[in-house]
């Protein structure tokens, strides 16, 4: 058994740490301007201007089953879907607002189709719910609001009552956690209590969201649900975004190991962005997944579907990169975690270890393919068999004292020497599976 013990939290994180890999889906009206999901903020748009998207939102090619199949093929085990993003538009048929998909040409509950399709493929289902809301009349203008630069920004807040908005959130979270069956993850986003602007605007945090009540409600409705830590209250999940941790994420005060999930985009925006060009290379994608699991974390990889409701070729290609790799190598990901501390020093340059939770198998990921031999100091007495994971072909090995080819140089006797084929197998990152004694 792995000796790593993660901080105990109320949600059921056991399945989550086993499954390791999920799909984030950012979909809303912002798919239409197609130039970032923050577009209403970035271009300081008025509600009247943004209304042009609401009136024409018609995802006629939305096929949630297709998304679910692609997610499953990519090796993803769960998904998190934006039921509402910062724009405030609801992708579900809420009874507490008119600002919802059923009142657009879409004419149907998009969340419902997502839930049913992903569940049918055996994936676990989660919701992203934005705490920020740039449409709700009682959400006060703050440092991130599209109206923040108005000359009378502060005046706009007269008559706005965040208590009413907090109640609205509870009502909607209740709908989401009551009307769609079992929900495994609730992803609130996000808090900025310390933000201040020159014109006197402030940020928002747990007092504004009434996070305690909101979270208590979610836990009561869906015991075991996993909740992230972005409602300005620590919960189950630490969520590094747009950077990769280089160590297992630890609790700031206690130093305990946390359950963490890096969330990343295929390119630089979460919502569909037509012209954005920073698409990650296949190598970077696969390395990102491996790096994450090698540090005990999960990866939530985002897609931003188009306004018409399909995943564009770039997204499909990126998912296919995962599908091709995971088809043969998922054993080094599912049920795996950071290798035991005493094994870590044996990891050669340009490689990453993961280890099965039961401790029996060690996975050596060859991020750069070495020439012919790979030396793993300290492992000679611990390994009883080695094979490539993708094809199950034996990798022959020796111990340090048995080497006869390193004219003059000496390896310690407990060094495990793997002999690798000269030609890199056609796998982006080949994996050697080491069966431990
Ligand atoms: C940020 C952004 C948001 C995105 C989220 C994903 O907080 O505000 O657009 O949904 O990150 O983690």
C-alpha cells in the first residue's frame, strides 16, 4: 500500500484519486463571440450588447453522446460542466431565472443532456457553478465586473443586495443537486476577497457568497460530493490552474498532502476561442498527465465546444492524443500515485515514476528516449520483471556488477540496468512497467 496519506476532508475523494483524469467543459454564450469566456468583462460589454448572443444561441449540432464517447476514449473518467459561468447564463432549466438556455433558440436543457450522456458512458458527473455573475441584478459591481469602469460604478450598486443573490445561488445549487441524480463534484469559481480598485470597488469572498450555508446545503443534498476550495473555504480539492505544480500540493498551515487537481486548457482560453493559437503539443499533453500523477494529483483537461455545439477538430485531435496513449498506457495512471519516497532517488534523468497504490508496480515513463541502457541505482534487488507497458514485451535487465560494457567505469551493484531497443517505440512517452518483489 502507498504510504502517502492525504488530508481528510468531508467529500469522498477515494474514487477521485483512483481515476486521475477528467474532462472540463466550458460552454456558454461566450462560445459565440469566440474570443474568451471573460469577453463580457474584457470588453466591458453592457447587458444590452451581450443580449445579441442570448437571442441567437442555437447549438443545433450539440450531441452530448459524442462528447461523452470522446471523453471516455481519451481515458477520462469524470467530467465537470459549466452549468453557469461568470456571464450568468444558465445552461439548465432553472426556475429562478429567465436567463437560461430554454429561453434561447437552443430551447432545451443542455445540462440534462450532458448528465445523461456522460452517465451512459460510465463517467462520473460534476458541475461547475460560477459564484461570479455578471448578469444578476443583485450581484454588486465589483473589481471584476464588466461595469467596473463606469464613471458611476459605485452608484450602480445602490439597491443591489448580495443577500438576494446568495439566496439565488442556494436555490440554483439546490436545483442542480436535486434534479439530475447523483452528482459527484461541485466546482465553485471563484473568490477574490482582497481585490480593490482605484474607484473604490472591492472583491468578493465567503461573506458575500454565504459559502458556509451554500456548502452545507450541497453536502446535505449530495453526501460524499467533492467540492473545490474556491468558495473562499477549504474543502476537498486544491485546484492549481494554468501552471503545473512541481511538488505534491500541501496544506499551507499543516503541511499535510492535499487532494489536488490541476486544470488545464488545450489552448489559452477555457471557452471556445476561434483565433487563439497556443495549442499544446501532443508531447506536452501527455507529459502533463504523467507529471501530475507522478506528484499524486489529478488532471482536468478542458474543452471549449463551439457555439453550434460540437468539439472542433483541434479539440478532437488533442483528445485523440490522449486516446492513443491511454489505450495502452492507462495502467500507469489509474490507481497510481507518487512513487514511494525510498524509490524516488532511483528515477533516472528525463524520466518520471508513478506507482500503483498497492505498491506492487512501478512505472517508469521515458519522457526523452535514452540510448540503449537506462540505469536505476538502488533497484536491482527490488525488481523481478520488466516490460514495456504498451505491448507487454519483456525488457531485459542486469545488475550493476554484471555489466561488462562500460569500459573502465563502474556502477554500484544494486543498480538496475535496463536494456532498451535502439528505436523508440511509436508511443509518445513509452512506459516501462517494473514488477516489484
Ligand atoms: C478561472 C476563470 C475561468 C475558468 C476557471 C477554470 O477562474 O475565471 O474563466 O472557468 O478559471 O479553472
